[in-house]
């Protein structure tokens, strides 16, 4: 596993208190990067994670705020940049929500309520734009990089619902246009995870978990660390890559075709 020397660099990771976000925080902080961990203000995991990582010797700070809120999201980014010393090298737009605790098949249109649509749109799609927009001046000054977390649900997998999939397809499109809009100073890319073993609000049966592993070419489910490795590479090492979405699913979508 490549370890990057990131002393003097700063990062903001949204949804950084668990799953892919936390794995990314650990990877960046482990290289010497100073990391702002975004989490909902009422999520106890935020303070706990910050305390644990500080105790382990990592330079991390808390950045509470709701990226799904039109006012609070940008405020959080601006405060995080200020708390990081006015510099931002890397932004990871990882915060997201399925908006449901159980899978909604494409046939169950009656379960796709206006409330669900608004929830996933505000967090998964508009939240990514809000944070990138608010962070743009600092990222440009640092000639930094952005990685957005999309999903194979935004490509050719049904995901937790068609609403969720639509937002993640939007993230893939937004990634391309943000790459255009923030060039040449800032690179913008995305990752599209497949089935990941992490804390998530959609209930998976053991049968579904086993099936997602058996259908993948590599015969296992992704771990958050698998995504963190690719995210870190796109932030730090991929100097001529921008506007791209890298699928990290162990070959699950290839086998499904």
C-alpha cells in the first residue's frame, strides 16, 4: 500500500465519522495531513472519532454541519477552511444518504415519496455542489483536488432506490462539469463504490451480502479501506486525471452484465 507524505497539506472529508469517510480520514491523517472531519452536529460519533484519532497522534479537527442544508453546508466548509488555517488542499465529498432503511425496487413507485426525493437530492447531489462551490476559492489557491463519492447505482445498478441512483448519476455528471469549471487549478474526480461493508442505513440480509460477494469477479465485498486507497490516489497521485469516475466494485458490475 502506497503511503503519501502529506505534511503541510489539509483536507476536509464530509461524512467523515464512519465508513468510507472515516477510512479516508485515517489514510490522509496517517500521511501527515491535517484533516477536518465533517459530521452532523448531533452525531456522537463525530466527537468520539476526533478524540480517538487525536489520541493516536493524528492532526484532526471537528467540522460539524449538514451538507444537505443550503445555509449550513457552505457555512461548515467556510468554518472548516478557517479552522485549518485558511488553506484547503483536498475535499472529499463523501456524505450521503439512501433516504430509506430498506430497498425500494423500481416497481414500487408508490414508495418514492416527495420527502424521499428531497432528502436524497439535498444531501447526495446538492450537498456535493454546495461544498465544492464553497471550497473552490481555497482549493484554487492551493491548486488542490476534489473526489466525490458516487456509486455503481448511478451507472447500471439499481441501488437502494431509483431516487438514490438518480442522485448518484447526477454526481457523476456534476464531477465532469466541476472538473471543467475548476480547471486548470483544481482536479475533480469521483469513485463509484459497489457493495461495501460499512455502517449504512439500508438493511442487507446475509443472503444479499453473500450474493453480492459471489457475483463479484474478485469474490468479495469492498471494504471502506479499498475506497480510501483509490480516493487518496486520485487526490494526491493522479496529476493528469480529472473529470473521471473510477469504479471500485471488485468486478461486480462486470459480472452482472
